[in-house]
């Protein structure tokens, strides 16, 4: 059988650029070369698309950018692939499928998925709507709530209200949520712009920080809880992994704890929980996946208050971290699916989804 060409897209314009470089390096290395030719496509922080033919190990450090050739991914269903211009020569590089390994805005939020839809090319991620919903902490909460999933108490405010009338916001937060509370931009990831406010001055700071990143800011009640995550994959019949637990090295799982603590944050797999609690988590994870109509894969994150035996859904990530050390693939490994098998499975699911929705 003729090999298919898979374009792995890495980098991107979000604050999670570096995380994407790490995730994609791991993925590129294990893609089955018997079945696929890998085409490496990087997006710089400035939004420049580059075709990269060099050493995979130069991706993580950013060195790849020097060797990349300017490339265009046309929104044209008759040109599924990349166009490069180099030394005055135009060249077309066809692709059969793309794997966006891009975390955060313009990668995980439905925007790039829209480009793939217009190009009518299969892609390894949820569709436009599900991606956008997964990225938006406010709208995903509304849908989780609607589906009967337990969520933490929250309020949402517009940036304009924060600028014009922070006093009223403070009153509402103090009356309805209290301290400490969590303040987050509605549309980011990797804990960027997320703060825990213990008192009024911290709340004011936190609201101002979060509103730098988004037009809408979410304030949530603090829940004292363990952090439990599950991996899901599938289209019409999604499957769920065993749960894992995160023990952050900092006061909460902030940006530093996520990527720069030199391994002090602990991933415990499987999470020490009773069989019956595991079952509840697994049911809720599948329910959340369906609530946003996800496809291919996602990681679902929960809070678990053990004293009260209460589970809350925190968020759903449609393109979770994907290095060998990341929770998403490690949970599958512990459930019996190796990292290379998992990558193969996700690619197959993307072709399956494409066949199902193509017109
Ligand atoms: N309501 C909350 N109560 C307690 N801890 C929270 C709450 N919201 C967020 N956190 C902490 O902050 C971290 C980051 O928040 P999260 O909403 O998951 O944002 P991100 O999308 O950036 O990962 C969580 O992993 C958790 O440690
Ligand atoms: Mg999170």
C-alpha cells in the first residue's frame, strides 16, 4: 500500500508554543514510518508557517526555525497540502492528513480546525465547535452543567466591567464566592493568567491580570480538592482510561509547576481511589466528552473533594500535553495501550471521522 503523508504541525502562536515543541517531538519520533511519511510543519510565535526537513532534535530548542522554508497551507480543497516558494520556485507538497500538535489559542480552539475543514483534509483533533468549546472555560461549564456534570460555583465578568466598575465585581465575588477564589481568563491554558486570590487586594490584581488575556474573566470558588485526570479517545464510541492524579509542587498547578519545576510535580498513576469512585470518574469523563461532542481524543480534568466525596469537573483539553512524560499518554500506557499504538489509533480515528462527515 502506498504510504500516506502526514503533516505534523508544531509551535504556534500561543503561550504554549514550547510545550507544543516538546509534544510534537515525541509524536514525530514514533509515527509508524511503514505506513506514513512525516512532513514537519512549524508555526513560529509570529505566525509564520515553515516547512522543516531537518533533524527532529532541533525542534525543541527552536533551532528548526533557521532551516524552515516559508510555507502556505491554502484554504483550497483542491490543494490539500503545503505550497512553498524557495529560490523563485513554487513547490506543492501534498498531504493526506494533518496532526495539529498545538496547545492553546489558534491551535486548540477551533480556528486552525476551520482551515482544515475548508481544505477538506482529515485532521487529528476534535472539530471546530468542540475545540472552541473545550477552550472556553465559561461555555464548556454551561454545557457540562446542562449535561448534569457537577461544576464549581462561578461568576463571569467582562473586561469592560472590570475596567469601569471593579467595586461591584468585588462585592459580587465576596458575597457569592468568598476567599480564596480562582480568577482565570476564559480562553487560555497552561495556567497563564490564572491566580488564586486570598483577599481583596489580590482579587483586584488577579482580575486585572486575567483581563489582559481575554475579554471575559471567570471567577470560581476555591475547592479544596485532589486533582484527577482521565484520558478519552474515540468518535462515536469513546473509551476512557484509568484516572491519574496530579500533585502540584506549588500552591496550585500553575505554569511553573506544570513545566519548570524539574519534576517536583507528581503524576500518580493510577490515582489511589476506590473501584466505585473510579467508575464514577470514568462515567463523568465520557459524559463530558459527549457534552462537547468531542472526537478523536481529549483529557478531562476533575477536582475531587474526598471529605465530602464530591467530584467537580474542571475542564476538558482537546489537545492535551503529549510528551512521553505527559498525563494523557501515560494514562493510556497504564491502561494497556503503548505510546506508539496510541498515536496510530488517533490517526485512524481521524480518518474515520473524516469519512463520516465528508460530503
Ligand atoms: N476552583 C478551583 N479551586 C481550586 N483550585 C483550582 C481552581 N481552579 C483552578 N485551580 C488550580 O489552578 C490550576 C489551573 O487552572 P485550570 O482551570 O485548570 O487552567 P488551565 O487551563 O490553565 O490548566 C488547576 O490545575 C488547579 O491546580
Ligand atoms: Mg488545567
